[in-house]
C-alpha cells in the first residue's frame, strides 16, 4: 500500500515511512493520527533530519488525473512512495450550468420575475477557462499543496502534451540523434492513434493491432512526414500494397491527414496545470505523452493513470513499483449547491434550501463511524455522510449501502474536504 506520511511536532514534513513502522509508532504511543485520508501521522517530538528528495509527478487527464510521489534513494534508485487517481467532476459542473441556464431562460420567456440577461460586452481575462475545465486545475493545485504539507517534495514533473508535435513535424529540430532515436516512433504512433481515433483508417475496425501505413507509398515518392502517415490493420495494409489511398478507393484520407490536430496537440488545461505548479517556485519540467508511454512499455507496467504519472519524464524510465502498492482513488465531490431557493420542474419556487449547514456537529461529506447497536445493519460502519436532517437522522454511505441512523450513534472521524476516497490495486 502507499507509504504513510509523517510530520514532526512542528508539522514539518518528514520522509514517508512503511505502514509497519507507522503501526509501531502508534503502538509505542510515539505518534498520533493527524489525518485519515491521506493517512498521516504526527510525532510527539521534534526531529532534525535531512530527508531524501521526492519527485511529484502528474499525468493530467480530462476525467482522471494520475498523481505520484517518487523517492530517490542511493541504494534502491527511484521507488514509488505514494500514488493516486484524481477523478474530476467537470461533466457534473457542465450539467449544472446547463440546467441553470435553461431555468433562467424559461423564466424570462414566460415573463416571470427574474434577473435580466446580461449583455455580452465583457471581456474574459487572460488565461480564462470555463468552470468545468478550471475545476481540473484547482483539483491538482489543491492536492499538490496538500502533499507539500505532508512530504518534502523537491521537484515536479508534468506531462503537458500528448506528443511533441513540433519534433514530429520537423524531426531535424534536435539533430539526427532525435530523428533516428527510439522515442520518435512512440511520439508519432501516439499522435496517429489520437488523430485517427485508434481505428483502421480504411475499414474503421477498433481494438485490433494497427500498423503505421504510408498514404503515398515510399516506392511512389512518399515521405515519412506525419501528413503522409495513417493507421491500418494488417489485411487492409496488405491489400493496399503499392497503391495510394486514392487509388485504393479512399480519396479523403489524404485531405484528413493534412488537417491539424488542435485538440490533442494544444490542451489548455494541461498548460494551465503546468503554470499553477510553476507558481509554487518548485523546479518543474514538462514532458510529452510519447515519452511516458515508452517508459511504461519498456518496464512492462499495465495502463493506469497513476502508473503513467510514475513514468512521466526522462527519469521515469526506471522506477520501481512494489507489488503491494495500492493507489488512492480520489473523487471530487464538490461542496454542495449554492442555490438558495428550490424550484419545481416549471421553474417556480417550491421552498428554500436548508438553513443549517451543520447539525449536531456533523455536515454532509464528513467521514464518520456508525455504531449501530441492533437491526438489519447492526455493527460498525465507516463512510461519508450522504445527508443530514435537522431532526437528527443522518444517512451514511458505507459498504453495506446507504444506512439511516440517529446522530447519537455516529462518531466524527474527519471533516469533509470535498473529496471521496477509496483504494485501487495494480
């Protein structure tokens, strides 16, 4: 499993320790639990130590971002200390904004009293991102700040592009060594997979082995530039033989190959995350997804977001992932709704939101322990509070399902922080 974060009595982050050592510290009462997720201990004394350097690595994604902490040791080399998959809520934010927009538009069309529409005469500030995309940047920034408080991070590595588009279009930009190197093949293949939708350009078959194929064959004067490359399955590649794509019956292939791939080559969210990390004044380096894939395949690791984060960068070519690593699954849940007045399906008021955010010291999203004395769910249950009521009945989301119980049977473990947690296995 992940290493345990350790703080001294002054909350100075120390080198993470093994779970077995953490258990001994708790057993000997030399430390106390500071935080449950991510699990952190606080020592009861000060420590003067010089920890080993730790690298923070990020593999940004549209739905899930991989996070990893890699320690550099003299004897063991680079070893994964902590890893996690951070699931974003961009689609949920977008859906809520759409519902709000539809509600306001409907009330205006019915001449129902409501706020007047604003004129589109306002300029967006530089670097503006829609809320659904900005949430990704804020989630990664939040977790980097949390990890900085719990581990001595010395540098950061982030994958900012899926592939190095400039070096693909002009391989001579970094000399003959790059042009003839092994990394170029991974960059080109990753680019083609994204451009052609990971399917054969001729028969549209998916989930089959694909080959890099020349639209105009080399024997007919075709080049190795990506504007002359596509993906094809083995049968189509063999049937095409020495024909061009137009002669093979696909004249639109060449036109599509020349179109730029803006969405995959320029990702505003990835660059915004990179700028947010750089603002913390940590040494930061940026890498491509082609290098990440090469590092992962050369080490024989399976595909996962946190494993991709481990393999980011040039130093990700040789990283040890122990068999007992269990990455933390982090899911962004938000912090409730800001809508003051609830409405029915027609947009008319039907009541106000709850006035009390916290009841009996609890609120929705808190991590709590339920000790149920009797009934169908008798026993001990741990999970997040899914709902609280002023009369004192709470709902908890546990492994056994959603359980309702009286507030007197609950014990608070950790205040809600807008995220839900679970465990992943390799």
